[in-house]
C-alpha cells in the first residue's frame, strides 16, 4: 500500500494550493480517505475527510469554506483544494486511508498514511 502526496510548497496569504494523493496497492473506491496536518509543536489534526462515494465530506472548522476535499476513484486520487490560505495553515499535510468505506475524524482509525507534504504560508 502506498499513498504519494504532492502539491505542497510555499504560498502567500490569500493564495491557493492543491494537494494530491495518489493511492496504490488497495482498492481505493471502497475506502474512506482524509487529510490531516501537523503544525510545528502541535498534535496531528484532521483537516478534511471523505467517504468512498464523496457524499457529505467533513471539514474542520478552521478550514470550512476555504478548503475542498474531493476524490477521483478512477484515478485513485484524493485532492485537497486550499483557497484563501492563511499563515496558520502552515503545516505538514498527510493523506490517510482506511479499510472502511466511511471516513473517520480520528487519526487512529486510518491504517494507511502518506509521507507528508509541507505547506508554508507567509503573510
């Protein structure tokens, strides 16, 4: 099983970035997926999550209205569109997958993890 995240980088406040996470080694279209992030000195936290069918995704309050999670099951890829970025969005972002069709907001519920991609937002 492999999750390969990409799309991180540096941005100015107000800019947009799009993260991608390509999956291999598992079915994907029967798996809940999520993006987590870990800011310096902080615990890993949920950003957004999506079930196998893409219906009613979850967003953390801190990103609601600015970030959009989506998935392309035919391409085995999950995306995180990040708009109106803020300096407090600076973090390492991880994609995660779980065996269940449905998402969880708990990191411990995910068996598969990507390597992380750094997002740095300056003011």
